[in-house]
């Protein structure tokens, strides 16, 4: 292993920096001294090369309307080719102010009120609200959970599709179950979508955090035929901890679908992106690879550290190591606490704030989602709090 260049071990004090993750427990829930391990952002600063680019642009002083330079688009094209072996073209690209806004726009653009949209629960909960808030109908195609492994249920999917079903929203890699879908799984899924003429919206925001033995495959890279019905939503925001700069990418090879997307973006008056988000995105994709490789190795060490700790010292909670993402599920069903008490237990007894399993779907009753994107020191403190609290049950 080459010498480590970046520091993920130091604890960054994020209090009083307008951080949702860090202010929420005290200011909204009213519980002080909590270790926040909920919303998906990281306690590490962005790569130094990204920070430098943003600082340099900030020091310039003039913040008028941005023009997106050619170098911005080529940074994206190069990144996708080198990191994901996916050749994309400039004319497939558009952008948005986040993956969730783009998802809402896709639903508005490509479906009509009353249409049905497939979601593979348990899943990132804004998928549900994006469908429902726009007056469309959620059709759940739950994942299967057998022998500790989550998988897609193709038979159920085929049964759920009818003439009003227009779209499938795929989470790849999957939050919160941490699956990095294999080629064969994606091909079978995509084939069903082709057969029943469904559009695929593929949310690939977690593509960069994938652990040893796994590889992210962009859905649209499967074949030109699948690319023609796939809208890929992604961003460097999870990978490089720049979600607060609200800049995301929309990749649509099908030019008819792309024109419809751009028209809707204009109808909503959302044609201008934040200048710092543009600068950070380009810097991340241009200079961030080495930092990202070290980060992913550090995150996997965190996962292995936590897994061992749960196994050896907190036997009653099962830690499910993900294949990708910095989010892991804790199977707490052996504690025998109803969900409400389980949440209270972690918040008030252990003083850790997790995302509660059922917000992702009823399949996760008795589970919690833990965010491990923090220094090992913070993680160790959190685990010892959990150990102590579990002993006292
Ligand atoms: C699957 C998934 N999509 C989208 C987002 C959020 O994207 P954005 O902040 O760009 O709207 C998250 C954040 O946790 C996520 O997990």
C-alpha cells in the first residue's frame, strides 16, 4: 500500500458551522452531547484540492452569473470513463441543484398524475415523497432479505407492473441496504423495464464508495438500448462531502428525453447553478481521485472495525457490512424493543442519533441506519456508548 497522504483520523469540530447533521439533535430534538450518525454526510473536510479551488474562487470577490466552461463538462466525461469505464458524451449532460430536485423534475417531466412508479423498498425515503408529492402512485417492489443478503425480487416486479406503470426508480448502489448491484442483476432488471417499456431513473449518487470485491456498473452503460430509456442522476456530493454546494448531474443519452428535461428545468426557472458548486464539482472530478481512494479504504476499515466490535462486544445487535456506501444497517431485533423505544434508547441512553429503519420502509422495523463516515476515534466512542447502554437494558 502506498504512503497515506490525507488525514481522515483527526476529529473535525463541525459544531456551529450550519451543519444539519450536527445541529439537529440539540436544536431540534433538544438532546445535547449526541454523536450524530444519521443524515448521509461525512465528518471529513472535502479534498484539499477542492477546498483550495473554492477558496481561490471566493477570494476573487465577483460572484456574478456563472458560465459553465468546457473544462467542467470534460472533467465529468473523463471521470466517468476512468472510474466507471463509461463513455459518455457532452450532449448527454445536464445538471440540477441536487439529485432529489432532479428526481422530482424527472417525475414531473416523464409521468402524468395518477401514473404508477416502482420503488424498491426499503429505500432512501425521498423516493416515496417525490412520487407522492407530485400526485403519482408508489408501487413497492420490496427487496428480499435472506441469510443476511438483500436482493431484487424480479417475480414480484413483473407482477406489479400494469398499464399505468411508467417508471422505475433504482438506487444503485443502494441506500440503505448497501448493495452494489452486480451486472447480472442489473441486466435482468433492465430487461424487465425494456419488456414493459418503463423508464429507469438510476440514482447513482453513492457510486464512488464501493468496497473491495465489488464494482459499480452504471445502468446506462449496460447497452445502448438500455441507455435510451435511462436517466442517470448523480453528483460528487456524497463522495467528496460537498452536498451543501447543491450541484448535481443529469445524464440522458436519449435526446428526446433530454430536451424534455431541459424544458422542464427552464419552466421551473432553475437554469442557474451556484458558482461554488460548479467550481467544487470540477475540482473534485479533476483532482479528487487519490483522496477518494484513501477515503474508501478508510471507510472500509471503519466498517470492519465496527463489525468486529459488534460481534465481539455487543452480540445482541447485528452489524450488516455494506458492499458500498458509508451507511450500514444495524439489525436490533434481538433487543426486543418496539421501534419507538429503540429510537429513544439510542438517542437518550446511548446518545447516538441514527436514522430509524422504518423511514426507509416497513421492511426495516427493528433496524437502524448508522453513518460511519467519521474518524475512527468518533466511531470508537460511539461503539463504546452503545456497548454500555446495551449492557444496562
Ligand atoms: C440515494 C440518495 N439519493 C440522493 C441523495 C441526496 O441527494 P442531493 O443532496 O443531491 O439531493 C441521497 C442522500 O443521502 C441519497 O442517499
